[in-house]
């Protein structure tokens, strides 16, 4: 299993954002999964991952993570829909 260098929720957020900027959605999603093992994802966590999906042109993945938000009782905010 890959070891993630992140020691805080914010570090995971930054890692996911960098992966998205590099058009590497698989790494962004893997980092999100690791985040979920270490921390409780927040609306910000999901928003960053949804944005990553959009940046990579993968609308179905964005919709999947939006559904996961609802399933995990995370309320979307105005950023979620931008």
C-alpha cells in the first residue's frame, strides 16, 4: 500500500489539489481514500475532489463523489455547485 506523506486534513487537500492540477485524477482519488482512513472528510474535502474531477473532464466521477457526499451526510455548499 502506498504511504501518504500527509499528516493533516489540509495537507491531504493540498495533495489532491496538486494531483488535479497535473490532470492525475487517479492519484487525487487515491489520496482522498487515504484521507478517509486518517480523517473524517469535510465539505471542503469533497469539494476539492469534485473540482479535481471537473478539472480532469470527468463529470461522472464528479457526480459519483457528490453522491458519496450525500451518502455520508455531508451537506453541499455553494462551492460544491460552482
